[in-house]
C-alpha cells in the first residue's frame, strides 16, 4: 500500500496515525495538492489528500473511507467499536472533528489569497465553526478520559488531529485557554508514538 499525503494535512495525519496504531506497513508518498506539479488529481479526481493506493492499483479516498477500510483490513487493535451505537458515536465525533479541521483549512487557504480578494465575513463564518466545534467537543468530552466509552478510538484520533492542526496553523486562537478537557485529551494523545511521529511540519 502507498499513502499519498502531505505532512500538514489533519486528514492525512488521521490515516497515518491509524496505520501506525495498527502497525500496518505503508509507503508514504508526499505530494502537496496545491503545487502546480501535483499528481494527486490522477489518483483522486477531487485533488485532495489523503489517497490510499492499494496493491491492486485501486485507490481510496477520503480519510474516513480509508480509516474504515483499514479497520476492516486489520481489525486489531480496534479503533472503531463493533457495537453499532458506539460506532455511530465514534463516527459523529469524527465528523465534528473533521468539520473543525475543514473550517481551519478553509481559513488558512483564504488567508493565502491576495488581501483584497479575501472575505472577512467568510473567514469569520469559518472561525465560528471552529469555536462552536471546539466548545461542543469540550462539553461532550466532559471529564471522560476518551471521547467514546473511556476507550481510545478513531474519535480521539480525529480530535487530536484537529487540535494539532490548530496548534500548527492558528496558535493565536488560544484554544488551550478555554477548553481544559480538550487540553487534557491532547496531552494524553501527544504521548502516543503514533501522534509524536506525525506532528505537522511545514
Ligand atoms: N474530506 C476530506 C478532506 C481532505 C482535504 O481537504 N485535504 C486537503 C489538505 S488538508 C487538500 O488536499 N486540499 C486540496 C484541495 O482542496 O484542492 C478527507 O477527509 O480526506
């Protein structure tokens, strides 16, 4: 297997962490989808990373599909619970955390445009999603050790990647000052080898 990835994408990081947690061998191919010479659209018509290339030449995207595929490929250690309702809970967390990552990535890209073309209203709308998303995650986590059923899962991976992306691109947001539950979770996750090995780098 090969993973087309960037070293900054929170979605690609999610998949890289799942691969590491499951100890699945996978070649990393770094490709920045924004570069003019990117090959990503050859493998994903949407032009986004991550893309998983299977050994039979077929490709999988996006990160949620890839994570689900890897769970089927190697169910242990289990990152998505077998129980249907717990599985839905994990996927809901993943959707929320990925939504925060989506909004953050959108702001980052918008701010790279010439200043005169940027829309402050649109940026504020995305920042609102980040703020409310963080609040919802912090409230839902409450005093629990992990997001779902006190057990490390794909939900924690998605949340950790969203928080890591905010630390990387938006340190000025200061989310750590406001959301103590998320700080506690992020600090626990940072100790895992899979998280330490995939910290975003420019
Ligand atoms: N929903 C997708 C989102 C992937 C995504 O937005 N990737 C960004 C990097 S963070 C990307 O490749 N953007 C390039 C583009 O939008 O053209 C997933 O979960 O894989």
